[in-house]
């Protein structure tokens, strides 16, 4: 299912892609190597051929289930005992395949009537969740009501409203974030309580290098490399799912909004990118437990400015 994946491929492009895949697989075979993405497929073939017997479980619990590929789920189902086995899934409907409108049924699961919506956030504050929800609604007003869960605001703690820092250049953005982080550390905020999410990997590297120049070696590290530790975590928006922190900075967002304005995009492609970016920013914003700080280079987009108006 290629919905919301971008542009379609014409016959010539399909042939080129197929030839490239064959050449790649042939080269892997020559080197006696396996691509990581091929491992689940190989495991499935071995299971189907009775060359491997998977361990059997009474209960299987899966977190971030929206990121599971269909073949991963088939392997999980093969690991469940035939009698009285239970599969428990936790998933975010705004991310992964669920965010593209793909159903559980397509993965071989009949979840209808067996789902429970968790509307109480135990991570963040009412102000941050209100901001994130409003931003999502403003950007995607035509989305179905079940695309994003309406949180239970009444049972959430109060806190500071998110802030945005407007800047004139990407260099100023890096410098300002580094100074803000240094000030927080100086005032006694533990480094491990600071999380910086950047729109791209190069921006992450620039932030890490600049923070380490300011605060010393290994003051900032990408948590994908090592975790846990008493250091400032800096990673990409794409890698932010599953991470949380009392204080979160969202950096480099101008790149996402500019991407949506490309003249090369069709209307469908633009909508797909806009939907993906909105969910990305919503997810990143809700990583924050107490404080959320945005930085933006240039004039703030109108919808983002509306979301920052305090209710």
C-alpha cells in the first residue's frame, strides 16, 4: 500500500528499481552478507519450512506497535501458543502505519471491539498537550476524529505554556539554543533532563559539537549511541518517538515547513508531507514533561503562530 508515500513510479522507473534491487541482492550473496531488512523474511521462510521452531509464549506485550512491519507481526503471532494466548499492543494512532490509515486487520489482527483508548497523559502538562492538540487540529482540520485522541485535560497537571524563540539565521538558532541550554545547566538543571530534537541529522551534529565546545566533551550525546547517562540528549525528530524529558527544545522546524512549499510537489504529495510533518511535530511536542521551547528561523508560519496564542 503506497498511500501517502509520495509519487508513483512509471514503468521505466519500476524496471530500474527492480534491476537495482536484483544487483544489490546479488552483491550481498557474493559477499555472503545479509541486509538487516532481509532478516525477518529469512526467519519467516525458515519457520515455514520447519527449519526453525519459534519459542512459544502465553503472553506477548508490544510497545510502539504502530512501527511493526506485517512480517514482524506474523512472526509474533507464530510465537503465541495456540490455546489461551494473549497479545497486548500499545500504539500511537498518529504514527507509523496507523498514521497512514492502515488497519490492524491488514496485519492479520482482528482488534475491532477489543481496543481501549488511553486519554490521560502521564507525561506532560495540560498547557503542552493543549498546544499540541490545537496545532494538530489547525493543520489537519479534515482528519477523522479518531486520528488523534482527545486528551483528558481535567486530570492533567498545570505548567508553563510552550514558548517560541524567533531567530534570523540557522547559525543564530544553534548559538541561541546552546546559550539557553548552558544557562539552564548553570541554574542547576541536570543535563539528563534536557532533550533537543532537530529536524535533521546534520543539525543534530552541529548542536552536539557546539554544546560540547561550550560545556565540555560529552556534555551532549545522541542517545542512539549510548543511553542512559548524565548528558544532554540531542537527536532527530524521527528518533524522538519513545523518548521523554522534563525540558524539550524543538529546533530546525523551518526546514519542515519549507519542504511543504516546494513547487515540485503535486497536491497529493504536499498533503502527504504536511500530514507527516504535523504528526512528527505533535509527537515531538508531547515528549516534554514540564517545559517546551521552539526555535524558528524567519517569520513564524501563521498556523504555528495561532497555536502559540494562549487560550
